[in-house]
C-alpha cells in the first residue's frame, strides 16, 4: 500500500509539525497579545463607563431632590396663600333670599371645596359643579 510507505509519510509529518509550530508561535506571540490588549481595553472602558454612569446618576438624583424640595416649598406657599386670602372669609347666608336648605348645601359645598384645595385633590374639585343662582340651575345642583 503506497499510503503507508515510510518514504511518503515522513515528509508529510515533517511539514505538519513545522507548519503547526510556526502557526502556534505566530498566534501565541503576535496575535494573542493584541487580543488581550483589546479585551483589557474593553474591560477598562466598561469600568470607566460604569463609574461615570454612577456619578451622573447621583447628580441627577440630587437635582431631582432639589427640584422636588423647591416644588414642595412653592406649593406650600400657594396653599397657605389660598387659605389665608381666599377661604377664611366669612360667608353669611342668613339674609332673607336664602332658605335654610340652601345655606346647609352651600356650607357643605364650601367645606368640600376647601378640603379639595387643602389636599390638592383635583379629581374631587373637578367633580363639583358650581352654578350661579340667577341661572336657576338648582335641579342639577340637587342631583
């Protein structure tokens, strides 16, 4: 069998070992350091991005907290202004054109509106419908 002839197999084994060692040293001493440098650079890039992201997140959280504090302060000022200027007026509905039922209803509506302003409940405030008396819409008010 010519495939197993020692004279034919010997040069093939020689060139196999030679090419394998050449490619092995080429890959380990030339390409492997390049690959390792890129992997280390990517790891450092990811670490730096993570540190930068955490610093930016802390800054954003601090700015949000400052904004919420300023917003709460201004809303408290608005709420105090509303109660001192608008809702501490005394309403007297005891004069002749008003009946007792209408006085009780007006007081309940006034109490509900002050509570809705006090707790900043816009849904409750929007559910109340106010009509002037001269439009004669008492039927909708009672419903």
